[in-house]
């Protein structure tokens, strides 16, 4: 029977495991929806080939094939991985010796994203895209990463992933640290000035909490936005309960679970509000304000 992890304290975004580059062609920074969708579609085709192989040959033979360094399912840095819903790694084309048999149920990336639980969420909805930060195996550099996950049966799921860019992203850890400090400053402002005054300041386009495309947002766990520095007139008072990113990852789920865990990074694909809706990879940091409210801010990929 499939394990549902909705009770676990962290289903945030951004997620994916130790997969590698899909192709030498990179995601274009600031890419439009069609170009990003094509990359995801190519990744889905690769995963679907793995599913077809399992259906034809059975799980045991397939997992052995996926783990083989000379397998047709390992192309440069692209490979398949398979997990049981209980966390056990059943196949891992990237590093089978290190990962097969290991339990990743509580695994998180460098910034606290629980990628295994995100995999489960994607598999439970029939397949989906998850994103996170992870070092490239060939360079060790921390980069954006996107993976596609699909269920095999009620016991296991399969996936593969790509890095968003082959370019070295040395600044990412620094930027995330700065983002966390920015959100912390919003939390402190609320403590010093009260909720009403703070939300008013967060919603001020000329206020101290709007810096380029960085802005503060506050919402409750039911989905209602209480403050939004990017577009307060349009967004404040609306609900994001049913809002999903370009690849159907539910935003509220990511935000609230990050907050419930004490704070963390989430990542997703979102139209850039100052660039005519160009789809960009976005990283946000979320913190809890209280038992029912969260605060966050984010930045788009350079």
C-alpha cells in the first residue's frame, strides 16, 4: 500500500535527488514557458522509457540494468533512480554503491529541502516536477536542479533529473544566506512594530522591504495572502490554496510545510512579474510567524 506523507513536516519544492545533467544543452535563464516545458518533456520521455523497461522485464532485472555503469539508461550525467515509498533506494544509476539499500526517508538538501518527501508527493499525484539545490557530481558546485518523478506501483517510484544550467553558480549559497537575512529582517520588523504596521510597510512599493524583484509576502496556512510587496493591490486578500507553478507543484503546500518545519528553502518555476511573464526558476525562503502564518521572500535565477 502506498505511503502518504501528508502528515510529515516538510513537503517543500524544490526537491530532487542526486541526479545529474540530462543534456549538454542548458536551460536558458529567463526561458519562456515553451523552452522550459520542452526540457521537462524530454526528461519525462527518459523516465517513461525506464517505466516501459520495468513493465517488460520486471523490477529485479530492470534495477540491475539501471545500476549498470554501461547501461543504455546512463548517458553522461543522466541516469535513473528508483525509491520505495518507505525511503529505501532500490536503484541509482549515478552511484549505486553509495546509495542502493540506503534509506533516504528523512533526507534533505543543503538548505533543508526534504527532497524524498517531495518525490513522494509528486508520485502520489501521478507524476510531477520537483526542484531543489544540489552539487553537480562532476564539479561539486551547488546548482539549481529539476527532476521528473513517476509512480511505478503502490510500492515504488522512478525518476531522473537535470541541472538547470551547466554554468558555475558560485554565488547561490551567498544569495540564499542573504535571502534568509532579508526574511529575518521582516520577522524582526513585525516584532518591533506590530503586525498591522509591518504589513502596511511590506505592501509599500517604495518601502524598505521592496528591493528590485525582492519583496516580502505573508500568508496563512489556509491560503490567504496577508501582505505581498510585489503586487499588493492584486494579491492581498486573495487565496493561493489552489495555485500551482508551471509544472503543477502546489505552492501553498511548499510554503506551509517549510514554515511548519521551522523554515526552509523552496524552489519552483514562476513567471517573472517584471519581465512580461517569462518563466524563471525562483528560490524562496519561508519562515513561520506563528502556528497559522508564514513569511517569505524570493529571487529569480540570474
